[in-house]
């Protein structure tokens, strides 16, 4: 493993080298000298082998598709996965992008023909609402030869980087039924496609400058993947998101306790009555073996084995149960994987239902997305272990029971002794002897000889998506609703130190010596399984899980009370908590080593200077909603804005001893301008591009209308002198602004370039810097390019509409003339001048 610098080496030694026996192979590249070559010379590149006899045998026996469908199923599974992408429904240009896809690219590609045959036109996914999700399928060779495809590809890259589209179809969030006021937890969120979709839904019906009452907490175990998650969701420009870095099965409950000092003791005014962090919706897209992604990760074919799913089963149950314990009564949780293995799917759901004892119901959502082709869940399946088919836990050999647990089977029943197995060919006195093992295997290897268990739970309400039904990947989805509190075992019968298995023993201790990047290495890649899962990483990690941790059965006492008490004691990586007057003294910073602290920004001098400089209306609350990641206000570079829901969650987190390990929070609203002119400006903080849409309706100073021509010139040339503006009046007004950040709003049609500024959903505005003699755009080059293209497109549409209106007007006049049998010059002249 490479990695320069002490910090890089330290991180790798903790999270990878310690847990992996050898470096991961880059399966996408073949070495110059192929070791399989007998003459030692480089052999030509060969495509991945898209077959695996073990895979075929396993899934044929499980019956995930009918025997007559198998050939078609395998045929599609061996083909590359078509690309899918979604339009960001909360984007300002959502309707423009959809119109461009429908009226430009789709129609153009339908008529295109290339040498190798017709290009499959892009098309909307029929099951996704409002034509907001699309499907395309073309090769790199077609891309090089077809100009329309090349233009379409560039369009996708640009819009994806801006955040107007996301190149991933996301099925599970559709079934959560998220509302704008919901608190949502995405337990295994990286790389962020599904989190982005959840944020879209929350923001969908909000007006400009308004924030929804709900929020999303996106969690992931892997620090590096958390950074990817932050990068993805940053494009959403939301103040309603918190990104955390925890093991999903140990996500903190943050239950307030009278022994903890209040946030007001730390100079934080608390208006929140939130006593515990509970959620209306939980997305539990767990780590999995990832064989549903074979079409986009063909290297899984050669790595796949039955132990992968067996090794993850217990972890999946633990994560799902933790999600349910954090769910409000009446709330909904979606359990999903991109695996086809019933041990990772129906077996986990069945175990959840058994553990919850009626407090959770499996919901039939098959009619909620009617055009999504799916199949019911299985009610019977077998477990395969070391080449042996097992229909019941009683068939599991004694020394394998640490790896093959009862919850993997349809009934979930456990059996105490494997020596009860009596082979048909004679009695075995010692099942662990070579002779005994052989006789047991002779009995169990044939699946036909086993009496299959059938689950009595309504698992047919689960949904399976298979590749050949709609040319997609494979998914598994189960929707559960919490109808009552989880069963609570009497506290006097619980000894957590005895009951918790070694893997989960005393989670606070486990995290005590953990650095920012020092996480449980065995599960780093296991947590890679959400959204665009990294199947290669998952498989490597799963192999390790098989060796030393696969068989750990989740705590049978998992319940709200146990979990909440488990997280009441805060984890402190720096120093031990001090007790003063019966209260736990909190530390405002240094809670998580290597993670910047989250500090409420309460410097009234700076806040008032910002409010005065930009004339921010009092209806927009800044005090109490601003946070920074630096306790020294003189060195604060960025100030973030948080919604009320996030503010309440942060306040609770302070009251419980900062149990949440927060890697990102809020929306970057203000940024310190460190240039020479920035230091001399009345206000050294400029408004960031991300925060401008939220604060724009409340700005009354440092804001001007610009004509379309001048607005385009600013985007094209980036810096323009006041005297060089086409509209001299605008140049004069701009020169009279105070030095510093200002906002330029595009004038609509014949709108007067005077105050007051009227803001609505179609308003286009950019941040600029007013210098001594010029105005400079403070927008990235790619944002400038996107805005220019959108403006040109709108102009063309408006011109086309105007021409069409004129043509219609002329036709109407001509008809009227014909009807009257005489010319009417005045009417014709009016029509032509319209």
C-alpha cells in the first residue's frame, strides 16, 4: 500500500494493513506479464469471466427465479449495467433539464443511426415519478463515433458536477414516504446518492429562503467515505444535514439525562424540548455481499462464494435492530441490500420480526410504485456451509455453530446438539472424526434429501428486483412500520457485560482510543455497501469477517431501553469527565480526537456587522443558528448556518456530552475574505455561493438588478470595470456600493432595475466582489458555464415562443381577412408588430 507522509502511513496501518493479509488487487488492470502465460510474455487482455459454478448452483437451489427463466436471468446478468441518473427535483433548473432531455436529446437520439446499429435512445424510467429518472445505454465506442452522444455525455458530466443530476437510480428512498417535517436517519449513507435523494424530498415543497422542519442525519463508518458523502451532498446546498462517523450498530441514541449539564451552562440558549434523538424514517441500506451489482462490478464473479453472505448476516441484524430502536412509534424503516442472497435478505427480516415480538410490522408497499416490476420475498430457503446444504439449524455441525446461527434459517429455531444427526448409512459415534464427518456430509450434501423449513411470517411482502425484469441491477427491499415500543427486558435481569457478545462488548471502551480515522478495520469496507456499493471492498472485508467475526449473534436483548442506556455515558477520547456539583462537566472542544469541534458561533460583534452590511431582515434568524469549527472567533474562516431542527439536535448533543461524532454540519453561509481588499472592507465576510439561495430573500443592501447583457458579460469575463457596463446606470449604481461582497440579480424581461428586489423560485443571482474600480464574479468557472448555458437556452425558448405567437397571430388575421373578403391593413400591422 502506498501513502506518503506519517499521517498517511498511520491511517493505513490502523484501518487496512492490520486487518488485511495482502494488498487489494486492482482487478481493472492486468499486469504486463501474465503469470498464467507459459512463455513468460505478456498475454492479451481478456474480459472478466462472467460465470461461477458455485453461484449458479447456489441460486438455482434457492429458487430466486423459476427454472425456465434461468437462462434469461444469467444472460442479462452478464451484460453491462445501463447508466441511470436522476434529476434533482429541488434544483432551480429542474424543469429546464427535463425539457432538454425530452425535447432535445431523446428526440435526436431516436433518429440517430451508427455503423454498428441504432443507438438505444435515452428514456425515462417508467416507475419513477414525473420523468425525473432516466436510463441510457451506450458504449464508449458509440460515444466516440456519435456527436449527439458525445454532447449528451458532456451534458451529464456538467450537470452532475453542478448537482442538478445524480448519476444513480435509487429505489429504497421511494418507499420511505418522507415528508418535509420528518427526521430521517441514513445509517450507512456513503457515497451519498440515497442521502441526496432524501434531501431532495425534504426540500421539494419549500419556498425560496424557507427551510423545511425536517432534517437528515447521514452516517457512515469509514472516514474516507464520509468525505465522499460530504462532497456529494454539498451539491444540495442544505442547512438540514448532519454527517456523522459511527458504527451503524452502535449509533448513539443521545438520551438526555438530568445528570448532564444543560447547554445553557455553556453559553448556549436552549429552546429545544428534544429529550432523545429519535427518527420518523430510517434508511437501513446495510453492508452486503453485493452480488446484485455484478453487472457493474464483474470482478465479483470470480470472488463470489456462499461464505460472503453468511459472514454478514449477524452484522445486518444488529444494524437493522439498532435502526428500529431509534425509530419513533408510527415511523417507517426500509431495510435494503443489493444482494440476492436470502440469508442477507429474508432471513434478516424474519429475525427482526421475531426479536420485535409484534412491535414492528412488515408493510406491503407493492402498490406504492405500481410500474416498478418486482417479485415477492421468499418464505423458504436453505443455508450452504462448507459445501453442505442445511435446511435447519439442527443439521449444523457443533463446531460450525459459531458461524451458522439459527436466525439464518426460515424458522429461526435453534437446536442444542448436532450429534443428533444420524446418517442413513449407519450410526456415527463421533461426528467430528474423519469418518463421522464424511457420513454427515453424505447425508447433508444433497439438498433434495432435506426437509425444508418454511417461515410462517409474511415475508412475501418483501420485494425482490431481478435484473431481467427491467434491465436493472438486483435489489432487495423490506418496509417495516413500528406500531408499538420494542419489548423491554426487566433491568434486574440484564447484565450488559455478560450479555453483550465480545464484538459489541462495552462500545464506549471500544471507541476510547479511536482517532479520527482509527475505526474498526474489519468493518471499514463492510460499511461500503450502500448506494453505489464497492463490492470489491465488501468482498475482501467479508472474507475477514468469515475468519474471525462472522458468527457473532446479535444481542437478543436489543431494545430501546438497553440501547439508550448504552449510549448515556459519553465517549471521551481526550480526558475523563469531571464531576462538579453532581453534574457532568462538558468539554466544548476536543471531544473526538482529530475532528474539528462544532461550536455555536455567538460573536455578536461579527454577527451584527454582517447583518448591518447586508441589511439582513430581522425575520431571518442568525443568532443561535450559526456554527463554526473553530473555538477562536478571530481565526474562524467559515460560518455555517443550520436549520432549527439541526440546531435542536446539536443542542441535545451538547447536553448528552457530544455523543455524536460530527464530520460535517449545516450550510456554508459566510466565508472570510482574506485578500488585501477583503481586510479593508467594512465586512470581511462574504456570502458563499452555497448559502446565497437561502439568505437572498432577506438581503436589503449590497444588492442590484442587472440586465441580461451585463449579467452575461459578468459570467463571461469574470471582472468588468464600472465604466464598461452596457447599462451605464447599473455601472454607476455598482460603483456606489460599499467595498466588499455584493449580490447581482438577473432582471426579468422589462423589470425595472430599481429596488425593492423581488425574489421567487425563478430568480437567478450571483455573488460578486465590489472593488475600487471593478466588479468581479465570485462564482466557480463551472457554475458560470452552467448559468450561461441555461440563459442561452431560455433565450432560445422565449424567442421560439415569440415567433410561434407571431405566426399564430398572423394566421388568425389572415383567416379573418379571408372571412370578411377584404384586407384590414391596421389589424395586419398590429399583428406584425406584436
